[in-house]
C-alpha cells in the first residue's frame, strides 16, 4: 500500500539565439501526461501492462522564491543549445526539490543521442542534489506526436527518468552472469539480453529467454515500450526515497 508521491518538474526549454528549437506548452503538458501514464501504468498498451510505481509528475507551481510559476522556462543561447557551457549552474532550480529537465538541440553535442542523465546515484552519489543532477533530452523527442519518429511518444523521458531513479539498461552486461542482482541490469525480473533492441520483434531471445523489448529501459521505438517491471518499480521508489527524499511529496 504505497502512498502516491508527486515530483515537481521544471522544464528549461533551451533554444538557439534566434529562437529555433522551441517546444510548445502543449507538448510539454502532453509529456507530463505520458510520464504519469507510464509511471502509474495507465498507458494500457495491450499485452504488457507495466507496474504502477505510484510516482506522479506535475509541473512546478511555485518557483524557488515562492512565487507562482508555470514550471516552464525558456532561454535563447546557441552554446547551451548544443549542450555546452555548464548552463545547469545558471539555470537549475534547487535539485533537491525540483526535477530539472532541459530540452535542447543536441544532447552531448553532435553525438546524435536522444537524452541522458549523469548516471546517478550508482557512480557518483555525492553529486545527487548538485546543479548537475539533471535530465537532458532532445527537443524533438519531447511530448506526444513529436517530430522525432519513432522516438516521438514521450518515452525518451520515461527512459531517462528511469535512469535518474536508479535503473540500468535492460541490456546492461549482456547475457550477464549467474546472479541477476550482481550482473546485467541488477534486476532479476527483467530477462537478460545480449544487446539493445532498436526494433520491436515479437519473438527474440538473445540470452535464452524472451528479450525485454517492451521495457522502458531498452532502446526500442516509443510505441513498442510498455512497462517497468515490479522490481524496477521498487528500485525507483527506493532511489527516490533514499537519495532524493525531498524531491517528492
Ligand atoms: N538512447 C537514449 C539513452 O540511452 C534513450 C533511448 C530512448 N528510447 C526511446 N524509445 N525513446 O538514454
Ligand atoms: Zn538509456
């Protein structure tokens, strides 16, 4: 009987100096809906209902000074747009109490990736709560019916926030070793798989059991992704409560 916890989100929409790369409010709002559908297992995709993590997301309504806010900030800066210049030190709202999400044109510069989080807390617990504790996402992959098909139904942020809350990729460590809590993705109810899945095969078993291609922590297309497992949901809750106790209410 877990209580529902709600995480306040602030979107920092970074555009070029002439304003290219905006994400409209409508897509930011639909992204919040998608996070709630996925983390509360409401998305109802046939065949693979996920686990309800009992975690919800809402745009922040109060800013760090106590004033009303939409939870959406926009800036024009071409250096920041390419993920340069340590913008988080200028822009972050207290990471202990807000989930800071930055949308920009080129996460990690020219590498072409959809999003990332500095991997926390496993590798660097001390930076939890610092300004660099953030989620970065490609602007065109944000929200429902976004431009970046097939990564256009908001699940890049579901995946990145999975990392933010302590989850590894399902393909981490490939087929892994004999102990599923010390190898692979360190989760026992996600089957091991030998590599990321970029499609949505109905039957693939790279390590002798069905690959978890519908899990949010694989690399499959957004419409293929349908679930967190029960153990992933528990790790998400534990990461939130242990490492970021002030983030949700
Ligand atoms: N490649 C990114 C990462 O490793 C995100 C993958 C997101 N996949 C998706 N279907 N939206 O964090
Ligand atoms: Zn990932």
